[in-house]
C-alpha cells in the first residue's frame, strides 16, 4: 500500500504560492462547553439530533486556498470543487494564483478520472481501484463527507458508542478493520474525525473549524486533513474563500488527445 484515496486526488497539486484570502461569510461561534453537562435524551434521540445537523445540499461550488505537504514536499495551490450530492465530485488544482491548471479530477461512485496536465497523463479507473490504497470502508459518500464537514453517516447508527465527554458528543466504534472516532462541537457539527486501520498501517485525521452559515445549515470555513499510509504522510490544509450551495454547476472533463493513459 503506497498511498490512499486522498493522495490520489491531491497528488498532482503543484507549485506556486497563493495570496491569502479569508471567507467573507461570518463565522458562527460555537457556544462554550458547560462544566456540568447533562442530557435526558436517549441514544436514538441524540443520533437523530446529530443527523439533523448534517449539511444537506443538491450542489456545491467551492474555492479554497490549499497548502499541500506530500511526503515533505510542500506547495501552495488553489483548488476549486464542484459537487452534486451523492453523484459527482469535480476538482481543479491551479497554480500561479489560479492562472495555470495543473490537474483536474472527476470522481463518481463508480469511477475515478484524473488529468495530470504537468505530465500530459490521464488516469481512469473504477472506484474500487482505491481499495488498493485504502480501507474498503471508504466509499464515495465517505469522501464527500470529509470535504463538506459532515459526519460519516454509516457511523451515526445505534451500533456506534455514543458518549458525552467534556460537554460534547463523541461517537466511536469499529467496523470490520476500521476504528473510528468522531468528536462534535457545541454546534453539534463535527470538530474532528479519526479513522484508523491498524492492520494495514493507515490513518486519517480531519479537523474542522470556522463554521459558517450555508442556507439553513453550517459549512466549515477551514479543514485540515492528515493521512498516513505506511511511511507515506500527507497533510492538506484547506481555507475556503468561496462557499456557494445549490447553484448551477457543470463538470467539464475533456482529455486532450496528446495525453497518455496510465494503466
């Protein structure tokens, strides 16, 4: 196992510093935790409450200032995302302040397509291709949840352990070879997601902050992704500068004839 799904998406992010921008939307401040937090809610009621805070959308259009550190090779780029819920994730990675595209990806529940414009290469594989690099519990919805600040729905179930720790909810458990732990904030949004596959030497940690209003829901203005696969470390820091929901989107993906296909 040499890399994981997240490295497949962001591996080709390249080279140039992007000037800093801050999200224009107002950050929603999480209430402080209470020293003595009690709840009379049942487990089912609490899970229903947490699920009710999940971001619901038809489409998303996002732009982020991104810092990528892949095995110690650090670069700053701009990343544009377009999504259709449960159907499509489109990513464009640009350098030179957004003037030069270096990579483009199109991900669906069935397939993964990546254009590397720096090398004129094109990768097209079934989504199951990622299982060569990551735990089989990772699916399209898992990836979409990571990028949108949602708790992974397959873990918000009665089979998970649910505890109130230091005034916030913690969901944890194991699913086959995957151990998971989700920490929520007082907004009832995910503050930290941890996935660990000890057997295969893989780990994923995602932290979220600066939640902002997006229609009637909340979206993280900042997220940090840290992955480990054997000795391969990848750190990704996304600071969103544009967050639009339920807007018209398209997913252009035309491969030039000069590109060679990676098999």
